[in-house]
C-alpha cells in the first residue's frame, strides 16, 4: 500500500485553499497532526474566514467545528479568569502585565484566534511578589509544588513563583517577575519590559508588553525553552504577531534595536529565520540583515537547523521519529544549559535523578 501523501500543517496554515479537494486519508493525517500541535482550531478559523469550511468533507469538518467550539469556550473562560485575577489583586495596586495567550486575547490580536490555553501567565515587579502571592492565596489560589526543593528551585533560581492552581476552578496561574530565570545566560531587564508595557483599554492596571517586547518574549519562550510540544503553535504565534505589528511603520526598525537592548538577539534571529522558512512570514530583507547580529557560528546554526526541522513540524515516522526524539532530547539539555551555570545544573540534575516522590501505598 502506498503511503498517504501528506498535507503538512504548515501548508494548511499558510495556504488553506490547498486543502480543497484533499482526500479523506489526507484529512485524517492532517487532523491528527494539527490536533497534536494544538492548531486544529486555527485551521478551522482560517477555512471559515475564506468560506471554505463548508466544502470540507463531513467527517473532518466535524473535528474542525468541534475544535473551534472548544477554543471559543476556552477564550471565554480565560476572560473570566483574568477578571478574577484582576479582582484579587485590585487592593494591592500592583500593575498586572498579561503574557502570551492571555495578552493576545485581551489585545484582540490574531495570535489569539483559535488558540488553545493551558494556563495564564502574568508579569509583576519582583518586589511585589510576596504581596501578589498573598493576595492570590487569600482568593483561592494555592501552590502546585509542595516539596521543599521545588519551592527553593522556583523562588531562588527561577523567573516565577511555583505554579498556582485555584482550589475550586482548577485553573493554573504562573506569576513571573522576569521572562528568563535569574541564573540564565541571557539577561533581559524586567524593569525595561514593565516600563514599556501598555494598558489595555481604559484599565491602567491590566497591561500588555509593548509590540517589540511581545515578539521578543514569544521568541524567547520558544527558543530558550525545554518544552517543544507546542513549538509549531508558538511559531504560528510569532508569525501572527509579526504580521499584526508590521502595520505600524515604526515596528520593524525598532525590533532589532530592542533585541540588542534586552540581550535577546539570538532568540530573535531564530524566530525570524524559522518563521520565514516554515510560514513564509513577510520580514523585510533589511530586518533579516540587522538580525544577523544574533547569528550563531555556522556549525551551530547547521546543528540547530537540523534540530528545529525535526521538532517544529509534527508527524515524523519510522527512522525520522527516532531523530525527532533525539532532537527533542537535545533541546531539553540545551534549555537547561542556557538557564543554569554548570555547577548548579549538575546539582539540579542529581537532585532530579535521585529524588523520589513519596507515593501512598495502595
């Protein structure tokens, strides 16, 4: 039996019209891969915008419609949860900077369309962490990490509090004071991010990052993180942000300057390189040239190309799947190497390797 010719998820995102006339086996493979990448609602929305959703065969159309309904329900839930967070922190007067999906949603950006949410991320000034945490705990949030080592790991070395979960709604909240760990090799200044943040509508306490900072945070999250399960989704976020912000003539000239100011030239280089390569993001040649300041040595760039080719796109099988597993493992090691100095990393890995959680007897 001949293998089914694939319709790559990236093609479905860039050119939804290419899906017209796809066979049921092609749709079966695409739906499976798009769901794994958390991009099925995004594809459904793109088809619907073009009036093509009704031309999809009934079986895959049912999956698309259901995925879109789930994304819309999650968006409503996130809006409600942000209102709860805002209410909980109102007395503190601490400004709340929404990050990632929550920011895209409240700012009305294209990156929020059809987005699947797992948690809400906020950024607050580090001196306000204790006050913010106390206010949240008084309103039903509790830490999801209970071992002494986990508490020390987050509070001493990381860029966020231990994840908080609401005891009744079971929603997860990550409270950041920076976008990278304090021990990381890259040192973006949180004070600069907070100072440049912008209010959402008429509410001065609910804020989002400035456009260039939002792109740089998205790039940093994708290319300095060990979890690549949502890699293509995060790259689609970057593509959407760049297309939205490019409408402002001042955006492109300031992007690479801001990356240098925040010590994030390498993540920006990777973001632009792979957004153009995988999603045909229209980045001006001059901006690509300016981003070369973050270019790694040629040997490393070739290695990273091979790794990201196997981790950003879903669906490898056979020997290719084995290479993808190796690539994901390499990114896991790389992320930890970027976030911790060698001695601290060795200590952390030893603790993780030999620590045993107490499991109740059954």
